[in-house]
C-alpha cells in the first residue's frame, strides 16, 4: 500500500474532525476521497502528509510513518490544493525556478511540456493569474519531478468546465506511473478516471472500495405493488432510503447481485410485484450514502 492509516483521529477545539479513519491506497490507483464540505477530507489529507499530526492512530506513506517523513521522502510526493498559497510577487518562471532548486529529480523537459500544454505564460505574475491558471500552475509544480504519490485537495473546485477538462486531461497524461489520492466533491468529473473511492461524512469513513464493485452492488429500485401497503419491519439491511406511496415502492439496494436475487427479496416482503432496477452513477450513490447516514444519525 502506498498509504495506509489505522484509527486516524484529529480534534480541533473539542470537535473531532476525523474519527477512527482507516484508509488503504493501493499502488497505481487513483483513489478518490469523497464527501461534502466539512466531512474531514482536507484534515485527513493534511494528517497523511504530516502537515498536521494525528491525536490518535498511525499513518504510513510510501512505507514510512507519516510523522517521520523528511525532505528525501517529499522528493517523491506531490501536493496541490485549491487553498494553497503562492508567492504572488513572483512570476511563473521564477516560481518554478524556486521549486526546481528543491528537487534533485526535477524534469525540466516535463516542466516545459506542461507549461505548453496548460498554456501558462512564464512572464505572468502569480498575483495576476486566474483561479484556473493558478490550479494548473500548482499541478505543474506537483508533477514536474515525477512523484510516486500525488495528493490533490479539491483541485477542480471553482473551475469552469473547459479548465476542468484541461486539468483532468493533463493530470492523466502526465501521472500514468503515479498513485493519485484526490479529494473532491465534483463527482461527475472524477468518476471517469477513478479506480477506488472512499466516502467521508462527519469525520467518519462510510465506505471504501473499488469503484467497479461499488457500481455493481448499488441499484435504484422501483417496485409496482399489487396492493397498497406500508413498509414492514424489519427490511433487509442493504435497502437504503425505502419509501412507499400507494402502489409504488422505491429504495436503493447496496447489495445487488442479480435480478433474480433482488426479485426474490422483494417478493418475500411484499408478495406479487413488478420490479425494475437501474444502475447508479457515483453522484447518486454518494447522495444515497450521505442521506442514509443522516437518517441513521437522526434516529
């Protein structure tokens, strides 16, 4: 594992921002840490990189405990965040020249290729860059030394669709041999290239797995009942957000295997029915998980 945490916890002013988070990021993966604002994603990333130290738990990054990470380790770790500060008095060339001096493995040819790809003018002062151009510059600085691990904190937030496409394409073209850990709430944009996902809410990790297995086991289910009924109890634990209105039952199943198994499960609780199940995209799955988490918390 490129990143592995066990029981990670971090508290701010008596509020537990991260609670018992255990994450495993496989080598070569594009691992998306997802969740709403305030879920604990940024705190988790900063703790992984030893920007913050955990109150409890252990983290290993590239085989080294996070609290022992030194400059030689950071030569293999790239980082870019939407909230990252830049020395605004410098221009693009001087800023990259400063970064170049910090990395013995900096690839000047790659730097120049990225500048051309992102259409970044070397003479432009950082204070005059748009938000999208600043994000592209941060990616140049995070990619030009060919890191083994690239950590990105909300890199697509606030970008217009065209710039998002540029950032995603540049990221995928230049980071093919790099493990990527990306936090985001822009689910539509990252779904096409993510290999693993984890969902956070209220500082807790709700789920983590390969995106393909996640898609396979989640279905949006609509059922036409033979007669009006209310919800029986108990229902299968894998049914999320069940609701019935007249002859119509709707729920999300998180343990779908095949139509035969699903139909049998519905008939067991409701008798003769007509069942229709459809696949769900990442945004719909995330919304279902978060709504179910909020419902259980309120009970």
